[in-house]
C-alpha cells in the first residue's frame, strides 16, 4: 500500500511539474515580403512592434528576371533595420525569385543551381541589412535533401517549411521549424488548449491574408490576446533553439502523424515535445491495434455463423489482412469511419473468396 502511495505521489509531482513548466513558444512568419513600399506590409510590421511581439519576415530578394528588389528610396527600410537591431524583426531568406521551377523553386533542381540561388539571395539581403541571415523559408514549402546541404554550406541554422510527409529532415546541423497554423482565428484556442505543455506554434501568413479575410484591427486584437497569456513567449526562429528542446529530426517525425488521439485530444497545430508526441503515437497505435482486432472478431463471428469461414487457415488469413491493413491505412490515409467501411468490405471479400475456393 505504501508503495502505491509513493507511486501516486510521484505521479502527482510529475503532473504538477508539467503544469508549472508549461511554456508555449510562438513564432509569427510573414511570407512574401519584398523591399518595396506597401501599405499592408508596413501596417503589419507596425502592429507587431506596437504589441512588442517579434515578427519574422520571409523576404523575396529578386524579381523573376533575378533583378534585386530594393525600391530607391525605400523609406520603410530604416524601420526594418532598427527592428533587426532590437530583435523585434528577423529577416529570413524566402527563395531567390519565388518561381515554380520543378516542384517549387528548389525541390528537384541541381545542387549547383540551388547553391547559386541561395548564395545570391543571401548575400544581397546580408548586405542590405548588414546581417548574417540564418533562416531559410523555402517558397511553396518545397525543398529536397540537397537544399539542406546547401543551407548548411551557407551557414544557415534553421529551415521553416510545413509539417508534411516526405520532406527530408536528415541533416542534423539544421533546426526544423515547420509552420503549424495559417489562420489567426485558430491561434488563441490552440494556445489555451496547450497551456500546460512545452510546445512550439508557428503562424504563417501573407499580405493577402489581410486583403481577403482578415483585417489589421483583428490582428491587433489577436496580438493583444496573445500578450495576455502568461504561459506564452513570442520569439523568432534564431532564438527558438535557445535553452529549450531542439527541433530535430526525431521531434519532427514524432509530430508528423496526425492520428486519432492527436485529433481527439486536440494536439494538432503545435509541435509537441519529442517524448510527449512519441507517447501519443504509441498509445494511438495500441488503441488502433485493439480496434482492428475487435473488428476482426466481429467479422469472424458474423461470417462463422454463416459457415463462410470454416477453417483456422481462413481465420488467420483474415487476421493477417485486417490488422496490418487497418493500422497502415489509418496512419496514412483514412478517417475512422472510412477505415471501418474498408475493413468490413475487405473482410466480406476475403470470406467470399474463401467460400468459392
Ligand atoms: Zn511564399
């Protein structure tokens, strides 16, 4: 009994500790920024500065003819330079021309060409801002393994793309900071739900966000609300890795599966810690294994009554088909209801096949 008490005490301490240490980090990433007078761009930057919240600008350095974009005179430039100095702004490289070449501007093109584009864009922005840009945002959230090596060769430390399958995260010298939210309206609910966790939220938006479905005054309201949340720290990509868990391959992979449990517990839109995200995946796997086995027994009972499954061989075949298919299909493609329909129709097909054989 004493042992159990000790266990509960430990568990209580663990949960309390998790609660106290809960610290959400938020990065705002404003893509497709160009160094030309633009009323919306200037209003966005000023709104963030008024609220003392840092903003990352994904700057496109060149037009489609590879001419550098820098209006003369660009009257807003001193504001950006001051912001860079006092850390209210981070400048990130957002491609060179932001054109579709193969798949986006970088994925699928030669390493030499990728290197040329990244070097040209970086050296221009470095000289305009007298800085050393360390964050790369691939246009269209699209890049390949070669991009990562080129980034390391050019002393980048962070890549911010999107949380999606098939994107390489193999280079251990880079931090991976994929965007997790594209709609401001989701931000406060997501942060509030995750108030006791140590996660990272990356909000990505464009100037057309404000031309289409959102206004600057709504942005102001959201930023004011963020500032009221004492468990939230707003930061930049450069500072994200400081003093907290790394955004490495393990962490991104652990967070990649948007599984049933993540949806039920509403954990999406946050890069959770590696341990937490891995635990959720394992528990989800067990739940699905149990669910698949349950469907199997259900199907077996129905068809064995009709004497359509006569031998153990049939039963084992059915098991071998349903359980792994159920798990695989759930993890990568389908929603639970579609999976259920799929498992049932597959069982029917297998048992009919067995009967005719
Ligand atoms: Zn873009």
